[in-house]
């Protein structure tokens, strides 16, 4: 096919051009910089032309496919779909490597005209959402995943395109929305780091940013939670960007040309460090398992990965008609076949996804009634709602401790919401009793389970008796200092089922005096998705 690659001398555009030339397509390198386009075309043995996407759309004539690898797609102005509309009018297929969620999702507005013209118009035919969605489908089959967690983790010696840098910098410190536990929750660009495993025992850190997957996957796959992170190999770059993100939250620094040039200069100075090894990982949580597809690119071949989906699609004899995001535009088998001449290896890994309480209780967990078990099977975030009656202890000592731990005041029919979040070490529980909020962290250890409130950590003698789960306090620490038994609170707490409902009854007695500190009891049910 005759393919025009706009931005074809950029980091990813050049890789698209190289892969398509290997497959025998006729490629034309296009862009505003005639010298760069001509130089690359001469080295590859293909055609070139100078083209400004805002003024030179008549130059599309004579090609069958246009691939927009330029960007940044979030900065395409008031008429972002000018190029794909022109392609449809010319009877051409349009593909792009967009990583901007709004641009990618919005291209479906061209679907009717694309179908009428018999044109294939796909946005995001790149690592996300094309390759990531292909991996999710391969991992889940026809099932519905509970959790989708994706990360792209390039090596530091991979070349850096200004469009990608502009996209990430524009998001740093800015508000975004993520689908967690069946509802949209606020988040911040370049925040909440997490470690990810890659083939060969490699571990890299990823930070939360916005990509089309976050917007499109909840509806398409029906997942309860969808997360995405990107990484930088060098810690100085990761945490430097985190500092910039925090500063942007406070000051609102614009990402203009001087800022972009400063970051590009810093990146270029650090380019000799690190490695040319980068990777990608896609995890789905489903049916009590975590299933992974992982990729590692060696010898600097990482920048070819965003070009693989375009290569795979154009290997087909015919292209589908219509316009939309490139979700499942290719299969994972097609993508892996398009990588065979690259220094890339992939692996599939499955491991059990055992939540905190089943892990600690073992076979006893299965004795518990179904409503109790259901509240302790959180894979990412779960939301629970109900009502409670609360009685606070009286006296100075009980009042002081109640304020320190944030226990709710006395009340009846108090609305309750509990948000449970799975963490690498266990779970975090955030309890809302009306307007009062208190939080604790639960973790598994060699002795069972601990629950921490601020600097206080208590070991729980977790046990199942009479189809109820009991939470007695066995020991405690203030920081690293063990607490004597007379300074421990007494916990008379249990979870049980009544008429098919989850019920809790928690009575805590104050240290030393053994007087009532707080007593709250009520019911909870899974909150409806928003």
C-alpha cells in the first residue's frame, strides 16, 4: 500500500516507516521540516514531502493510507479531526498513534462518514489502546476482568520525542479521573508510584498518567478497576518529574516552549545513563487469578513497540470500515507476529490472587458465611454502604483516646461507608460514619495480621468461631516500642451474617480503665456502581 507517514522523521514515525518498508509498502515521509524528511527518506530509500497538516491537506492525494505519528494530539486546536476528515474525503484510510484520551475517544464522531466512504479510521493504533487492549482480550478470553493494570516502562537510552514529553509534562500535577471499584475517583497526573515486574527479573517503577485506556476500558471490558502507569528508568528523572508535578499543583506552571526545552536538555544530558531496555506489562485480575502479559525490548528496540500495531493492521488483506478508538483493532497474536524481527521477548504469567483475609485465615475463611467472605475479597478497591448505631464512652480518658483515633460520635441510624483498598502489604480501610472519617491499615505478617492507626500497630488474634469472624487485640506497638498489656485496648469485635446481610459489632474498651471507648454496630452491603 502507499502510506504517507506524517511526522515520519519523529521517534515513533520513523519506526512506523521502517517497519512498513520492511513489509514492502510504499512509504512517504512527511512533515513540516523538509530537511529532516529528505534526510531520512534518503537513508531509507523512500519518498518524502514537506507537509503542514494545517495547510497542505491536498498533498494526501495519491496515497492509500495516512498515518499521523506527529502529535502532540492534545494540542491539535479547535479542529482536531481536520486530517482524518480530509482522509475520508479523499477515500483514504486514516491511522494515528494518539495517546490523548479525549482525542482518541472523540474520533467516533466520524464513524458514519468513514463507513459511507469505506474508510478505516482508527485512533490510538499504538501501545495504548491497540496493543494493551489486544493483551487484555488474550488474557481474559470471553470473561469479564475485575481489574486491568497496565504499565509502559521505557529504557533511559531510548530516544525521546518532544510530542511524548509535551504530553506527559502537560499532565504532571493535573487532576484526572480513574475508574476504581466501579466508580470514577479523583487522581493526579504523575503520582502514586508502583513497582512492576518485566521479563528477565527486571523491576521498574511506574507513575499514574492519563491514557485512552482509562476512559475506554471500563465500558468496553466491564472491569471494576482500570489503572495505567508510565515510568522513567532513572530515579532522578522520575522524582524530578514528581517534584515538577507537585509544584504545578501549587503554582500552576504552564508547559510552554521554554519549559519543554529545559526538560529536553536535562533528558539529553542524562541520555548516556541507564539502559536501552524497556518493557510493557498488562495484568488482569479475574477468577481469583492475576494474569500477566509482559514484554521486554532489548538493544534499543523499545521505540518500535508503538509502531507494531500499525504494521500488524496493514498486514491484513482488507481493513475494517468505520471510525473509532483502536480497541481490539488487532489481536495479540498479530502483534507478536509483527515483532519477530525485533529484539523483543514476551511472557505469560499466571499467579493466584489471594486477598488479605483468605491468605491469613487459610481454610477457616471458607467457613464464614458468604456475606462476610464477600467483604474480604477486594482485588483493588471495594465500596460498602450501610447504617450503624454508635455509642461513645464518657469521661476524659475515653474522650481523649476517641479524638486521637478519630472514632465517630454517638448516634443512631448513622450512614456508613467503608472503602477498602488493596495495597502491596495488605489493605487500607477508610470508614465514614456520617461526616467523621477514620482510617486504618491492615497487613499480613508471620504472626497473622496487624492493624495500624497512625503510629499505633496492633496484632490481631484473628479467628473464626461460630460462623463469625472475631478481631481480638493480641499485642501492640507505638512505633517500634512494644506496649505492655495494661496499655492495650480490649477489642470485642465480630463480623457475622444475619438474614443474608453482613453485620458488624465492634466494642472497644480503653487501656488501663477498661471503660467503654466506642461501640458501633450495623450492617453493610456492596455499594452500587456510579
